[in-house]
């Protein structure tokens, strides 16, 4: 199977941008150390600082599922409860 690409969009509430950003930054080192993680890169929109994007690549769906079930993701969800306006996760496969 080809590697799995994830594009995750997180839009923080306007008054919670710094809180959400701090919590997202906490995920990077621990996630990059996970088995199956190829890259895990966080971006912040230049025009809308409340909009964050993770661009991720995983060796398999199983590794992604393990990541999503991890304690650090649960801690992020708890810490940002009520602080995120929108979250979308797209699972993608590179075609060219």
C-alpha cells in the first residue's frame, strides 16, 4: 500500500488561537517519534492566524489509527475543548 497522506485543518476560535497553537506544538515531537510517522508538519495561515494545517504522511492506516488513539491526542482534545471552531481531516493518497 502507498503511504497515507493526511491534511488536517484546525480553525481555532478567535480568542483561543494561542491556546490551540501551544497545544498543537506539544504534539509534534511525540508524534514524529511514533512508529509509522514519515512527517508531521504544522502550518499556520499567513492571513488567518486562527487556521492551522497539519500535513502528515504515515506508512499505513494502522499507524494513523494508533496515532489518533494515543494519549497525547486525547490530552490535546481535552485541553482544547471548546476552543476549536472547525476540524476536518482528509485522508489522501498521492496520485502523481
